């Protein structure tokens, strides 16, 4: 994350903290598609990236221009006694430059390839932006559920503290047990504040993605568990290596570098200029004047063309772009294999956590609390059961979040969108 982005997020977090102290804003539920569309329409970094495409389109238009002709005109002097005896001359000459050896054609093809590369890079930016938006959405959903669960756990600890207060007043437990319960509740409440602080920072990232601060408080609505994509690895690999946006951009870069190399080679050869003119010259009496229409050809002696430096530089850049394409292909294939294996592992891990595990943990905790009230178990067993229940829920939410993250990562690496809430 850049320093500027961190500063903006920190400023947003400070704003939210102050605003939350001043007034409670209206709450609005937002589903993923609405959030994603808002990000794609208002994200500032995306808008900046779109200017690159506009600049490439302008460069393509500029590459089509022809060199400007030159018109030279010579008129006789105004009537004046000082020049009254001199002959009066009129001359017009038009010089039209003509580019040869495919210079203009290669320049246009290079600009067109660069435009296509810029469009592919914009698609690649969108690939990352969608994945970042989906990841942030999942993180917010998980954080909302964790905070809700921690609120409930704190309420249960406070209830346990009230039970212990009654038992202490009845003389059934000692003061140490009461203090232990109070310490457990206050320590857990401190953890809840830490989670709320992290959630505030996370919402700062949300508003940065959205390109602005909304007038109401957002609550993300949806399930943590994404729909399981059905996909074959070999087919996905072929599609990735053929269509992923950064690979398309790298191929266009190779194409642009090749045309740039051809242009540099042709630039070593001279262009010509066509000349056409008219000359009307008076004469000193009694000699006659004369008129003439002429045409000509200008061929510059381009000794600079013997210097191969510019062409060698373009050739190196062409070879560099080819190596860059190979690197992008390798990175795509390696990243896809890693994302696919992680996706399979997260699927297996997800199968370990079901609603039954949560229900079992709830029943165990309730049973131990009931036994504690009857004096059958110790306070430490109750607190341990409470911690276990909380950890089971935290692991459950983390597993769902990681499973969703593996699907998002597979979407980002492959360039195929599998995210469905």
C-alpha cells in the first residue's frame, strides 16, 4: 500500500471516529453487486488509469498526421522613391515533404499497438480492483459477524458475572471467583475495542475504494460463503494463458516494440521533398523580364543514418519486451497453480466446519454453565468453555473468509470471474 493511500485511509478513519462521536448516521445495507458497481464507477485510481487510455487514443490520432508543407512567397517592395528604378519580382514556392520507407505506416501501427496495450492494462487494473473490492467486502462481512459474536460473548460474560455476584453474596463462592469473572469480562471487552478499531480502519479502505464518503453508515449484507465454482484446471489454464489481460498487454507491447524497431530502421533513410514554384521577374529597361514555372526534388544527405545507435536501442527494447512476455506467462501459470492448490485446500478445510459444530459448542457451554450453577464444576471450566465457544466461532468465520478469499484469488489470477454471493 502506498504512503499516500495509507494517509488517506488514516484520515478517513479519524473522520469516522470524530463523526461517530458527534452524531449517529443513518444505516444503509449494501449488497456486493451494488458495492462493486459503485467502486467501478467512482474509484479514483480507476479514473486515473482511464486517462492512460485516452492519452493512447490521442497519440494514435497524432501519429496519422502528415508533415506540414511550406509555402514561400516573395513580393516586390512598396512604391518608394528609393526603389523606383529597380525591377519588381514576384516568386511563389511550395515545398511538400514526403515520408518514404514506411515511416508513417510503422508509426501508426506502433501507436495502435500501444493503444491496445493501454486498454489491456486498464482491463488488468479492473481485474485487480474487482478482486480487491470482493476481498474487502468479505473482510467487512467477517468483521461484522465477529463483532456481533464478541458482543454476545461479552453479554454472556456479564451474565456470568451477575450469577457469581449473587453466589458470592449468598456465600457459595469466594471473592476470588468473582474477581476472576470480572477480569475475564473486562479483558474480553478490551479485545472487542481492538476489533472495533480494526473495523474502523477497514471501513476507511472501503470508502477509499468507493472514491468518497457516503452520508450514511454502510452495513454490508450477504453470506460469507461463496458459491462453489465448477471448473476444470486444464481448461482454466488455457484460458488464462490466452486471455488474461496482462498477457494481452505484454503481447501488444511486443507488437509495439517491433513496429518501433522497424520505424527506427526506416528513420536512418532520408525522406524527400517535392518543390513547385512560380517566378516572375521584371528587368531594367530596355532588357526584357522573364517568367518561369518550375518543379524540383530535395534529397537530404542524411549522414546521421550511419549511426546505428537508435536502431540498436529499439532492437534491445524489442528483445526486452519478448522476455517480459515470457515472464508474464510464467508468472500467470505459477500463480494459477498456487491459487488452484490453495482453493482445493480451503475446500477441504471448509468441510470441517459446519453448523453442527457451532451448535455443539453452544450446548457444551450451556451445559457447563448449568452445572456450575449447581456447584458441579469449577469456574475455570466455565471460562474455558466460554473461550472454546468463542474460538469455534472465530475459526468458523475465518475459515469461511479464507475459503471465499481462495475463490477471489482464483478469479484474480485466472482472469475469470467466479465470485457469486
